[in-house]
């Protein structure tokens, strides 16, 4: 030992918990959770005192905090199983402060290195999660901001809002342009205010479903050395 105590990395959970019956986006199916095998029913199959529970979940891919694969928007895009791991795991992250106003423009990224980065857009809108206010007037990325992210070569883009697009805009430029060049999108993040502006590493890893386009993730920011 050198006399200096090693500082452990700090992990920040950026995911909303998923509960049966919760609404993530109005009009989409809510998650259902039921027990396929109860502990009581499992008794007698194993040694005394040994029981198991097996659950079944039914949910929409757009539930809780989730990642959109390119095929969510584009028929010829990669599905969840086809997403490159280097865009999903331990990606260097930058947090963008966008806590004022709705439309987030390219100027929000001025002077910030974006190439190969997980760009986490912090709006503070997650404070409305599980309330009626969350479904109205969400902050979103304007087209010029999306074009900046595409041109800069962002690895993955996340936001703590109902939608990365203005839900009143049927063209959905953020989804169309980002997913069109293979940049995954993570929506409904939370706790972004706890993430440093630079220096964190971001992970948002879904199960590798084939022919599924969107799925919940456990999104986490890792801050090296507990900073």
C-alpha cells in the first residue's frame, strides 16, 4: 500500500424504474407482469426450503428508459441485435446543459467535442416523470442541433425528455437523421444533473433482440475515481 486510498468509480443510475401499469408514452401499451411459476407452486420440486419464482413480462419496446435502434425509423437499419457495442458500452460522455426553453439548437453544442461521444442532453424534464405534465410541451432537439450532431459524428445521443423530437412535428427530424446514420437514441433518461459535464462514461445496453427495434435499457454513467 502506498498510503493513498484508491478512489472507486461512482455509478449514476440514469434509468427510470419499470412498474406494471405505468405509462411511458400516451397510447402505448403499459407493461404487464405476472408470475408463471409461484414460489408456492415450486415447492416439492426441489430440496426442502428451496423455492423459485419465474415471471412473464409483456411490454412495449418503448417502455421506461429505452434505446431506439436505426430500424425503429428506417426499414433497412440495424435492429437491437445489430447495434455496435462500442456505441452502447462505456462511451465517453458529455452532458449538454439545455435546462432553459424547449427547442434546443446547434448553439448548445458550441465549443464542445462531440466526435465519438455519448451526448447526454440535460433538460430537467424528468422532474415531471409519472405526471400529466410529462406528456406536454417536451424539450426537443431542433433540426440544426441534429445536423450538428450528425456532422460531428456523435456515437449515441440521449435526452431526459418525453421525446427527442417535437411531437407536433410529423417529420421527426431527430429520429430520421440520427438513426439514418446509425446513431442510437436513448429517451426518458433521468438524473442527468448528477453527471459531470465531461469525464463520465455512458452505458445503455439492451438485450440483443433480433427483429426488435426498441427496448428498455439500464442506462448508467460511470464517473472515474468518484469525481
